[in-house]
């Protein structure tokens, strides 16, 4: 305890004198809750369209960085575990993994409150966790069990969390963006100083409905932030083969935009905070997150037929979001390597426990097939195939 | 060619061949035939279409490398990127673009990656494609347009990779809706659709892409549209279906026969305009009819068939028209086995109808 106080009170951040002492004693330091500001520069400056880019200098602190690390480790571990579960056929149907893109989810959360709404596509596991979704809810939903966030009826593509204003989880590409703008309209109407982040991918960026939604949002000055998670491949199609202009942050034309390094959680945080402030005053803004997914589009896609393995390993080595935060933490001596590894071990155990629990959970009751088609009490009857035996009231 | 021979893998049953009465008029039998699966048959049809008409084009999401179901394998290499090309992710754009291309006299073969994604293009199909000839007083038309989309359950598709949207399109005068049941049918029907001077929506049963294997002639042949086919003769009850569902229905027919009920099975093939005469003639023979499809029962195409048959054969009917279809819920994920119109449900309904 005393040693950690010493470490954090040192203004120059240089505790080299104490390092050998610390490692020799190898005391277990608790995760730092230190909120003394640390100033970091983002990896690259922001590129702006029709607005003035925010500064590259980001304020953070030990607590935030360690939380970033932990949260991203959870997300990463969760996605890798989902990969194994899918191959073991415990998860069926479709499964779109987010590993590599974690910085977008955690950075965004750091700039928002749970009053702000987030709506996204089918690559939603980590975004859900960012909105305080639990690992049990994730794995149970993936495996189609009752304890899942959508009661086992949605599956991988349809995670929702009402109490954190997470509006899901959508299968049809681009369909969530007009919805997001509708959420923003309601927020403006209610005057609750909250915004909506509508996420979509580079593939969805070519959908007409996006431009319709953007036009409406700009016309009515809605607090909508359109976030393009540009991982450069729409399924197997590279962005330059699908888009005349892959500068997605500029495609709003009259709407301002910002291009952000999506692998840098701090840059994401800065951009989202900037966007929130902008949207509340001036209407919609587009954020393009330059990010990358390590897995293929879904579990049926090896991910290597349209891009080289060298490219994937290259990004992993140069730009991995977790490694970036790890280096930052070590550089500022906020934790030791061993402590970080311990966190990762803890996370692994947490994930394994959640999976074990989810496996025990039962599948939904067959009668649930008919529930929630309509609002309860409408009394609409559904007949089974033979019109005689199976009769259910659609709820 | 009996369905039973095709689908051994799907049902693990060794099915004894029995030559059904076919009303197909084209020389399907002549020439060399090879056993291939559904996606290969589609591939062959597309290849022939591109070969025989220099103004034919194949386009859609990811078709260039072969497509997510391999239906367009090798076409881009053979015919070049100017005739076989990828589009961005925009269904409404794809179909609208296809209508324009067809209006200039080309054969536009558009692919919608999954039938579940066809809805953004619904306006283009209903309001533009189907009415073009009509509202221009026959000055213009987009008859060269064919839209292909994989439809139907696949075991784990869930809400957005399993839908059967044929009923929505059957409500639109001006287009044709065609659904093949097997590789040999698919090749002939697809070529007919491409060459038909009306816009056509062609739904391919995705579950059968690999599972269905059949002897398919290698040459260019077409099968007639708007002609239903009696694929199994019977005297007690008429069963009407299309696409992948026919194989399930045939299983039910075989089991019903063991109980002394002889079912006549009809493949509608073209849903609009559908062959009322063939179905009516069969119902006049048997006096009973059962329709089965994967799409939800309420408002499904079975409702149209039922109403038409009752109109035409009311006094001949011995029992109410039975419909064994998907339930009135969104296509579920974990509940798929309960939702589907299975062999047992059909068998049950056959018995109930015959014993009415």
C-alpha cells in the first residue's frame, strides 16, 4: 500500500529508483484507482471534413487505462471463446466476431453515458458487453439458452439491453441507421441531452437508406452520430471495390465528419466526446473508425481468401488495440507486466466460468415459439399445420 | 425424374425409382447427362445463358469469385468482368440497375444474395419492373430481367437466412415467380426464365444446393413455365407444393401409401402465373387437396391455391382444403424444428383429410 502511494504521488512519473525495489519485493499492487490525469497523444491526428478536428492530446488516467485494458481483454477472450464454441457446434447459426475492433467499443463507452443510445449491426457481442452486458448473457444467448439477453430467441446477431439503451443487434445490413436517427429524434424531443450512436460497416455505407437517414437528421438537426466501423472489407469485398469514395467520413457531404484511428481507444474516446458535443448543438456528424477484424466476416469465412495472412499479422503486430494500451500502461508504470498477465488470467477464468454456467442453462420452452410475436393480450390465434391440434395464442 | 433419387443424403433413405408422369415437353432426355448438384446446375444454366446471348449479364454481391453458394463459379474468368461483375451492397440499387439494363434490351441476371435481403428491392420489383410494359403502352419493357435468390430453411439460418418470401411476389401482376425442385429442373427452368420476355423472380432452395444431386443433361434445354408437373400419381388426395418442400411431401406420400392412401403429388414450378388446369384436373380425380409450404400459413401462396380450387371444384371436394405450412411467427432460430411443416405434420393432415 505504502509503495503504491509513493509511486502515484511522484509527479515526474519516473519511479526508476523504486523499480528494482518493487520487483524485488514483488508486492501485489491493487489495480490503480488513480485518477491523476495523464496526457497522451493519439497515434495519428484526426482528419476532419467540414469541421475543426479535436486535438490529438487526450486526457486519461491510470484507472481509465487499466479499465480499458481489462475490458478489451474480456472482449478479446470472449470472442476467441465463441470461436471455439462455434467449432464445437454449441453455437449454431451465424456468428460474427469483433476481435481486433475492441477499441471502438471501449473508447465509445468512455465518452458516453448509459442515457445515450447505441445501435449497431450484427457484429454486436463486444458492443453489448460495453453497455454492461454480462458474459453469461452473451454465452447463453449465443447458445440459444433462456439466460441469454434476448431469452435465447435472438442469437448472435440480436443482442439487446434495454436498461443501458443498447438497441441491438441487427441482421439486415444498414437497416439500423434510420432506426438510430429515429432514436435521436425522440431524444431531441424529450430534451434529455442524450445522443444516439448508430454504428454500421463499410459495406453498409453504400446502402441508400443511410443517405436518407442522414438527410433527415441534418434537416431536423438531430443528435445522431453515424459511426462507420471501417474494417476495410464488406464480407469479402475490399472497400475500394465497393465504394467510389472510401473516404466514408466525407460521404455525408453537408454533414461534418471525422476520421479516427479505430485501433486507438483514446482516439476513439476523444472523437466520440467531440461528436457528442457537436451533435447536441449542430446535428449529425459522421465518425469513420479505421479499424480491423482479425476473424473473417463470420465463422463460415476463413478470412484469408481476400486478404493475405501477412496483412492480418501485420495489423496484429503494429496496431493491436490491447497491445497499445499495454505499452502505455507499462510506459507510465501503472502496472507491471505480471500484473497485466494476471488480469488476463483472471479474465480467462471469468469467461470460462460464464461458459460453464451458460452450458448448464436450459433452452427456452417450446411454447416460447409463439410468445412475443405481438403485444400480449391481442388474442391472435395461430394454428399448427393441421389446424386441429396445435393451437396457440400469439402473445 | 423422381425426387427420391435425388435426396438420399438429406434423408438417408434409399428410394426406389418410379417414373412419374411428366408434362415437360422439351427433350430433356437426349444428350449426355452427368450427376451434379443444384448449384452446379444453376452454374451451367448461367454459363449457357452467357454463351448464347452476348447481351447477357450476371451481377450481384460477391458473384465474381463464385458467390456465397458457388452458383457463379468460373463465370467471371470465362466471360470477363464486363459481363460478370460485383455490385456494392445495395439491393434496391441492384434491381433498379437491372431494370434499366433490361429496358435497353439486355438480359440482366441479378442475384440477391439471400431472399431475406430482397425487401429493399421490393419497391423496384413491384412498382417498376412489373408495371413497366403496362404503363408505357408496350413501348418499353424489362422482360430481360431475371432476379435469382436463395430461399428457404437451411437448418440453422434463423430469422434472416431462411425466409420464403414467394407470397409477397405472387401478388404482383406483371412478374413471374418460379421455384425449381431439383438440379435438372433448375437448369431448364432458369434458362426459360432468362429467355422469357417478362421479368422473373427465381427462388432457389438453398438447402438443396449441395444435397440434391441428379443426372442433368449437359446441353442447352428449357423447361416450360406455367406448367405444373404431376411427379407422383395417386387417386386419394392431391398434394401441391414447390421447391425443397416437395421432398418432404414425397416422404409423407411414401408413408401414406403403406397405410393404403395413394397420393398424387404436383410440383407447381411456376407460382405465378400458375397452372390451374393441371391442379384442377387432379383434384377432380381425387376430391381432396393438401398444400404445403415453408412460409407462414396466413397469407401464404397456399391460400390462393385453396381459394381457386374451391371456386373451381367446390362440388367435387370431399374434404376441406388442408394447408400444412410454417407457423405464423417470424422464422425462429432455436425453434426451427417446431416451426417447419414436417413430414409427420403432412402425414397427419393427409390422414385427417382422407378420413374426413
